[in-house]
C-alpha cells in the first residue's frame, strides 16, 4: 500500500500545479458537498462543541494544503511574499462562502463561531506547515 501511494506521489510531482493545488480543490469540493447535506450523521457519543472541533480540523487541513501550494513553485521559488497570511485569508473567505451556502440549505444554520473555527483552523494548518511537522512525519513513514 505504501509503495502504491509513493508511486502516485512520484507521478503527480511531474505536474506541479496539479500536485499542489489538486488536493486543495478536492478538499474544497468535499467541504462543499458536506455543507450541502441537510443532515449530517450523528456521532453516538456527546462531545460538547463537536461541530466547532470538526470545522477547526478540516480547515486546519485546508490551511495546511493552501500554505503548501503557496509557498513554492516547482523550481523552489517563492510564489507569495507572505503565504501564511494568504492561506488564512483563503480559509476565512472560503469559510464565509461555506456559511453563506449553508444559509440556503434546509435544517442547516450559519454561525459566526463556525467561521471563527474555520479561520483558526486555517491559521493552525499553515502554522503546522510552516514548522514542517507533517513533512518530517511522512518523510519517516514513506
């Protein structure tokens, strides 16, 4: 399984735009799909503010991926002068569009606290990428 994943990654590295921005697009589509559901599956145990934690985690992943895509191009040149700011801004704006979208979905509601969790998650994700924690972890695994 690990060799199969490594083979896919090696092939995608030949297409840098797809390699960096493809996962961002896929995660945005997943968020859109989940936001479009009138009712999401319930978790059998009660955890206070679970939806805020879910927002934080998925947007942390989005912030990580956006920061990764904005940091360098295929030749190692910096694309943005301050990619952390733009990654958080992207997550904030996508969070606004997500909350706006949910406003029109029956049985869903918009929340400023969700937007706050989205933005904080975006910041957390870009911070994790800036410090290179995930890269070191996967370098050891793969």
